[in-house]
C-alpha cells in the first residue's frame, strides 16, 4: 500500500482540571487525512471541509504534512507525503483540530508505508507537528490516538495511559463562532501558582480520573472543577458562565472549557438533547454550533 486514509476524532483537552494531563476523545466529529507516498516533493494536494480556506497549503506549515514527514523520517523511509485533508473540526475551536490533523498525518503515513503503528512513534510524530502550533502538550494527541480518556503522565519520555470510560455518558459541545488561538489562551495563564490551589487542583484531577475509570457520576460532579485555566479563559468566551450554569441546571454532571476554548463542553448522564438546547439558548445572542456525542471508544483508525 502506498496510499492510506485515516479518520482522527476530535477531543476535549484538559477535561476541566487536568491541564495538559487529561484528554477525552469524542465520537462523530474529526478530520480525515489521506497520505500518498511519492519520490517527488512533499505537497498538500487538497483541503476541504470546515475552515478549509484557513489551512496552510505549504507542507512546511501544515501539521498533517509535518507529522507525516516526521513519521517517515523517524522510520528511515526515504519517501515524501502527498497529503489531502477533509476538516471536520474547526481551527482554533478548542476541540483538537490541529491534534487530529497531526495524528491523521502520522498514522496515514505509517499505513501507506506498511509500517509498524507503534503508539509512541505515532505520538512523537504528531507532537512534532502540534508543537509548531502551541508548544509541546499531549492531551488532545493522546486522546485522539487511544480513544476514551487519556492520561498524559510524561511528554519526554512519552508516557500515555489510555482509560476506558466505564459509563455511557454523553458529551455536549457548544462552539461559539469566535476564534481563540491556543498560543493566546496559554499565554494568559500563570507560570507559578500557590500551593493550596495547586493541591486542590491535583485532588480534583485525580478524583476526575477515578470517576471516569469507575463510572462514578457523583464523584465526577464534585471533581470536574478547574480553578487554574477556567477563571482566566472564561472572559475570552461570550456568555461562558451563563452557558455553564444552563448546562448544570439542565442536569449536566459538569461543564467547563474544552482545551483553550472557545468550545464549552458538558458531560451528561441524562437527557443530552435538553442540555444542548439549554446551552444554546444561553448563547442565543452569539452564533454557535452544538454537537452531541458519545465518548469515542476508539482513536484514529484506517477508513
């Protein structure tokens, strides 16, 4: 095979308090990336779908192309990649758009070359591409690769733990039609933090991980509480607190900012349609897209 197509799912970065540590893959939305190997020059052949006009055509600036090249180089394969992308995820939307394209480029290159889809090699190639956008962090990449909930214990060396979510919870994603660049949303965060808040954040993250791993809805309700990024990023998102409260009033177990925003997510054990309607009503003065999804059981895959 010298050509392969991959679907890479979207994801929620941080999942509330788990800044750069937890990622959650969501079903039904993602990017489709095709890589064809060539002896000629690398190029981006086509970009279609959401925000296609904003995606760089220069292979040196396109994350799918960068990731494909990184995987081929690291595998010692002297070929270049012709990349085609269909975007299902928005740029600067906070639901892992650049991570999905990066993972898709790496995995499609691997499959096209008939290579070993070693997880850490895929993640390393995707990380090389993602780092050009927002620095080295793995939460979205890891979730996109493993599916379910991903725990990123270490970036260097790469150490990822995939967690199967033990409850049939739904995810509601509300994406206001504004853009927040990841670099911008990271730049406003403090580099140091006082110990009392850090301890509580660590406790919330640990409890949240246990809640997903055991299906404990009440523990998730108590622990999906981000005290680090959410208070500083909320002013960048129109009506954030109104949307969050609407989600909780409609029965959501918890709600916060997905990645760097502007997407707001809610975890729902009950009526996801009612929660989505309430969230959208609270954002009625700003255009927004709503997506209801299950938590993805699988990560990026050949299609």
